């Protein structure tokens, strides 16, 4: 398997192996890496996979994308990541052995539980694997890395818990100052590991994301300080999420002729991009229901063909803060497929985005092709998610977090009587107790290890939204 950049329009595009792209994040031309072709899944293979455990399936799926790590080593890394007792942090959970159990709610509709990991969010599904892959490759090469990431909520804690204490790795995580829940901040800022550095940026998440991209595009600085990425611009994050879409789609179908729909809350398009890739691979996915909050850039595109990232002043601060994103960095991968994998066309479109503009595909053949990719979309407001949290609790006796509620709300608006529908869980409601109290007057329970986390001492540095300030901080604290 070889990987290409979405923006490499040369006659002889550079092709990389998995481990060559693992540590770096962005391609040198500013594009995102994708396989030169998606592996295709046959009926016999899918039928065999129906009997596999999560770890067994993960090995099979990853082996299609990774051919430069010996199979025995890859299997050991997968087993180390997805052993239930380890992944679920020792918590006694019903069906935890499945890693991603499905909770039936009514005939044809259920919740795909993705938040059984150590930070109670779906980001653990990929980040725990990424931490083990990083440590393995760095040890083989005798190298170190300084990871620079940006988080709107859950990515940061998932990355830090995956990388804490790992040899040869330091993490510099940017977050928008005072724009996450108290629980989310405490999960990150209370870590005392000496290889973890939290930087709260005075601004929005998009400011932090822009800083990460600016640093990554400074090739001299990136090389000198061995900068790596853990955001969903990193292909390993996406491929790890491919696994649970395949696992779930096989779990709720009896044959490969059936189809399943997924409702996915998204801000950066990373999670639902994995679903898109799985569908392109030939797994039985019939529909992808995309849900945004008030920051509805992606919903606008799927309705109108216009992709118009918002300025910081136009980005709303909402009660589903992990989706307060108005520039979906992973969206480039989908548009690459939409325009027929034409890197020259992609480079033209993203040239407009990188200059602070937008693009409009509504009058092009590309927009006419959009239905082929089986997306539908919608958005949710604060009032919607409060009402949805209350409705789900009253109807199913289930507490859901506000991001998952955005997915439920749009799923309810787009029923799929012709196929089963799974709503993707993004986090446990314990991370957003204030919103749950507003919606149902009850505070969700927490795992014992998380009780009183907000009262722990916190380590965080507050900086302006300035690339040079962040670079100076990295210079002062980077690994040798």
C-alpha cells in the first residue's frame, strides 16, 4: 500500500509507505495523505470478518493499509491496544469485551457505543492505537518526536492519555482558552506527566488549528524540531476509525446485500470521513447522516455545494463545544474523491480556502455526483440538543452527551425505514454535566477515577493566537 498527497499534481506523484507518513501529518505540499487506491472488500472476506473480535478485525483491516510493519509486530500492537481490560481502563462495563457494543433502542435503531476508552470519548478508538504505533516506530528508528496538536475538546485528552509517559514523545496541545467544558479542561490540564504541555490559546479552535498547520508548513522548523501530528490530518487516525464502521455494519446485517445507515456528529469531518472510506471499500453502508451544530459549514456544503469556512468572529460558542469548528481540515480528503481524485482541481479549490475564501461546486458536475456518495445532512441548535437529550432520556432511559444529541436530532429528521440506523456516540455524558442538568435535571454518573477531577492542580500556559509565540514555546521545551 502506497500513499499520495491530495495536492500532488506532478506527473510522477510521490508515493510513501505507511510508516513514512505516520509521524508527519501534512504532506510537504500542504495536502493530506490518502491511499493511492482504497482496498476493496469481497463477499467471502466480509463473511469471514463477521465472526471476528474487535482486535482480530482491527488486525485484518490494518493489514490492508500497513505493509511495512511485520505482521507479528502489527498484531502485537493491535492486541496491546484493544485488549478490553486495558482499553476500558479496568472499568467493569457491560459488553466491554466488544470494545464498541451496540445498544438497541428500538427495532432498526441503536446507539454505537464508542466511548469506553480511558478518556470517555470516541477519540480513544484511534488515539490509543496511534500512541502505540508512534512508540514502536520511534524505537525502531532510535528517534524522538514533538507532537503538535489542536483540540476543541476531546482530541487533546485522548492524545495526551495515549502519549503520556511514552519514550521519545513530547506533546504540545493547543486548545481554545476557556471554550471547553470544565471536565474537558481538567482531563488535560491536570496531567502532571513531564512530556505533556498544554497551551490555551486566546481564540477559537480554528485559530489553534491554523497555528498547527502554519507550523507544519514551516518545513525547516518542522524538520529541526521533529514535529509530528495527532489531529485527524494524520492518516493513522482515520484508518483506525475505519475499523469500528466495518465492525458495526457487519454486526447489524445478516448478509452483504443489506445496508446500514450511520448518524455522525462532526465538526472536522474526520469521523464521518472514515465512514465514507469504508463505504468506498465495499462494506454494507447505505447512508451517512452528517450532523453539525450551529457551526454548520459542512451542512451548508451538502445542501448547496458551497464550502465557506467562517471567520473566528462568525464561529459560535455552543453547548457541543467539540464541534465548534468552521474550517473542517479533514474535508479535503472527501473533496479529493468527489473531484475524481484530480489533485490539480483540488489544489485550485483549496488555494481559495487557504487565501481565506470559499468555493462553490453547485453548478459543476461534481455537485451532481454528490448523491452517489450517499450523504444527507442537518444541523442542531442548543434548544434542539436540550430537547433531544430530554427526549432520548424519557423514551429510552438513556443519557447522551450534547454532541451525540446533535447526531440523534438529525437522525430523527432523516429516518431510514429501508435499513437499520446506528447513531454514533461521541462521548459519555459525564463530560458535560452542566448541559445534562439543564436538559433533564440530573447529573450523569462518573467513573470513580474521574470524581473531583476539576479540583486537581492544573498545568497550562496561556498564549495569544500567534504562531511565533507557539514556536518559541516549542523551542524552549522540545525534546532533544
